[in-house]
């Protein structure tokens, strides 16, 4: 048995401004598989994550929903955790960056860097809204993308072409709050001396990232690193910078510190605060291991800025940063309009989370290549491998063993030993592929083992043999189930519930040698199922995916997105525009039919002025004149008078209709004529 390692693993923090979708899940499933593998190897492993909760987009979303940022992030945190864990992603702690631990660590790191001379101030030119009298953070500015010309883009990047830019670069820029054209104005900002870590980072990258990532980062290093603006002016949802007024840490400073904060929170809660020092103190760098899993869109932050920040404050840097590609659907970027931007909740309504875990594993390697979720391939892969290969091993034999009292044989046959040896000989390759995050090779190897076990079943034909030789049948099934048990251990990091289902069926406790250390290199040393072992009744392990299930999922997502877009397309008015409308209570004192008009009644309405208002209303179909005399109604009283051939209408009654009937809007309490609505 290898020496036990202490390992801390993180996934990038999902932003608390939207739901978990299939693109997010690539990373969390990849990380979870690797963490489960390391635990099966007997290592002490901790998996930490948190919601990334600070920044302007959170403020804007909260404002639109009439919530505080704290209320919004609390709701989203619950949803994120629920969705991720339903896909069997198993965190030791899933926390938030808006926490006392993160504030404590952010301030500590900043003050240490400042003390060592890595922090300084300089003036920068920013956009300023003269109406709202505030500097505008990236997301408080909207305009036209300077590269592709897409309109209504935020001030940090274009959602259409992906280009990143400064708010000042936007064409036709306007304040996202009030629509006012901003002006440029100077303001003092706080910078981190990233340029001072040029040589350190060049050396650090050589052993901490894969070659393709290193080469990409060397392009930045060869251009010469620029110092980083780490402050934002208020209003801003985040942590105030110590010793400064109305200055906040830029979200990308405290977001990665969230990894540390999540671990600190967990170790304090569990009475193991000493472990925080073991993982994060600079002196422990060669004694413990810290690994980050991220997407290729945030390499710069995690392989240049983050290690430099840690180094500046005497904390240890990551042992390695593992980077994966993006997710495409049927060869194209995920698209809301095409219905391929699938949320985790949408997927779970229709499909088994195990299917997605397996498909991602079958496509994931340690490269930056994008992962394509091809629908036909997705269905074929799960149905063919999980249902038709792995589950088939147990379902084909379970009914036969029921006829033999669900009891295995005392020993393994010689042919059975050869079958089990075939499964054992792949152990070291599977471990190597798991360790290197080459999960597609893991899956390919396990599929080969499953195919060999199924070939053995077909060759022995136990369903025929049981008629004449029940004991020989019992022997063959015992051989098969021992080989299948080894396969289930290999498969556990990818399909934990599926493997646990096998262990339950085979009547094996979860903690009974279900790990890689129980798998030997040879049959002579291998731990096997106990002699004459009694197994449980078979329960279904996996269900085939039907094409209609997947099509329904995409159709419903597309329809939902269309509904959302239709709501967005509504021409909303501002509160200022609404305040221009004068609504008053009036009392109908006269009502007569209009000669020559099929729909109109002519009303005299008292609104508390000397002279009653003359109103023509199209309500003749629904009300008789005598029914409404004396009724109090709501009117728009500052509408421009409308000249009609019957006379001039000086106000408008408010009414509601469902196309079948019409109801005048009336106050539910008696209120004086002329009272204004607010």
C-alpha cells in the first residue's frame, strides 16, 4: 500500500447569478470522479467549493428582483448545492465567498502584500454617470461591442463574440441604470504588482500545469505582465478594502481566496483547524497537496494572478492546476435560442444523472479539447455500455441464481480464475489513467473488462446449463459475480450509485474492501466474495434512455427560453415614466347612450374639480347607463383630450377584460373623489 497523502481539491466557484447548467457540470463531475478515485486509493482527501457571490452583476440581479444581494445569493446557494449534489457531486464543504472567513483571509493577504511593497495606488480614467453621480463598474455600463457591433453589451465583455474590453472601449456607452451618456473622469485605484512576479511565475508554471497551458501562459509572460487593478469604487457588493473609503476588493481578488475560506470554515467546524495550516502555510508546500480544477476561460486568473497573490502573502501555491475544455452540444456552442442551453434542473426532469456522468467520463481527457455532447452518441453510449454491458452482467444471471437459493459456490473454478485475472491485470492501467485524469481511457478499459465477462456468460450459457447441472451453474455465476464485483470497484468513481447498487445486490457492505487496495495483481492474493455467500434479490440497476426523453428535454428548454425572451422584449417603463401618469378617483354622475355609436357611453365624471370631466367610454356592451350612475371609478386624468365626432373625451376609465367580459376598475373602499392613486 502506498503512503497516504493529504490532498485538498477545489472546483472553480460558480457565479451566484444564474442556475447550474450542463456546461458547469463538466467540471464538477470531472473533479468528483478524481476525488472519489483518490479516496478509493486510501488518501485523505478534502473537496471544497463555494458560490462566487460578489461583484456588480449580483447587485444588478438583486435590484431587478427587488431583493438584497444577501437574499439573492442565499437563494442561489441552496439551488446550486441541490443541483450539484443531485448529480452525485460530493463536497466536503460547499460554502460562499460572502463569509467572515473570506473577509478575514482577503484582508490578511492584502495587508501582507501591502507590507511587502506589492500594493500601490495610481489614477485611472473611468466612466462616470453625471446623473447618478457615481463611477460606473463594468456591468453598470452598456453599449455597442467595439469588435462585432452587437448592441446592448455590458462593459466587460461581449456575450455575442466573447471579446473582453474596458467599459471605455464601448461604442454608444450609456449608464445601465438611467441611460445617461457617461463621461470620463479620473479616480484613484489600488494595484497589485503582478509584474514583480514575472520570473517566479515562469519557473512555477514549468511543473504546475500541462504543457499546452504553460505555452499559453508563456505568451502573456513574454509580453511582460502588467500590474493588476484590484479595487472597485462603490456601489459594489463585496468587501471594503482595509484603510480605504468607498473602495472594494475586485471580485477576482476574493473569489479564489474562497477556496481557502471554504476549507477554513470546514476545518474550524470539525475541530481540525490545524489542517488549514498544513494545507495553506508556505512551509507545508512539499508535504501536502492542493489541486484546482478549472475551465480554460479562467486560466489567466488561476495560473498567474492567484499564485502571485499567494506568494506575496506567504501562503503556499497550488500543487497543480488542471484545465478542461468547454462543452458543445451537437458540435456547436450551447445556445438558448436553439434550446441547447440545458439547465441541471431541466436535465433531471427527464434523465438519470448517472448517464451524464458516464458520458462526460467517456469524453474527458487531460487536454484542453472541448467536449461535445452529441445526442445520438450520448444515448448509444449509455444504453450500450452501462445498460447493455455492465448491468447486463448481473441481470442475465440474477434470475438463475434465484432458482439456486441466491447462494454462491464455495470456490472459484479454474476458468473463473482466468476471467478474474483478466480483470485484475488492468488495475495498474486504470489507476494510471484515473491519476492522469484521462477518464476516456479508464472507461475504454472498463468496457473491455465488461465485454470479456459478457463473452464468458454467452460462452457458458448458464440458462441452458441450469436444466441439467445446477451446481455447475452456481459455479459459473460465482465466477462471473466475482469478476463483476472487481469491475464495480473500478467503475465507482464514475458511477457511484450504480456501483453501490451492485454491492447491495451482492450483499457487500459499502466499506467492505470496496477500494483499489483490495484489488491485487494476481488471483492468488485477491480478496474474493466469501464461500457460499448469500446475495440479495436483484433490483434494477439502469434503465435505457429513449430518444423521446432527450427530445422532450430540448423542446421544453427551448420553449422556456422563448417565454423568457418574450418577457425580456416587453417595452418596460421606468418609475419616472410611471409617475407621469395621473390616476384619480372619480364618481360617475351622468351616463347616456351615444346616438350613432354601437359601443360608446357618454359619462360625466366628478373628480373633485369645479367642472366634471366629459368621458366617452367603450363600455355600452357591458354596462347599462343606469347601472353605473353613482359608481366610483379610476381614471387617467392627464391624458391629452381626444376630439371625436361626438365631442371631446377629457379622461380615460381604467378597465380589465379577458375578451369575454369587461370590468371597470373601482376602489374597494369608499374614497373621496379627486383622490390621487400612488
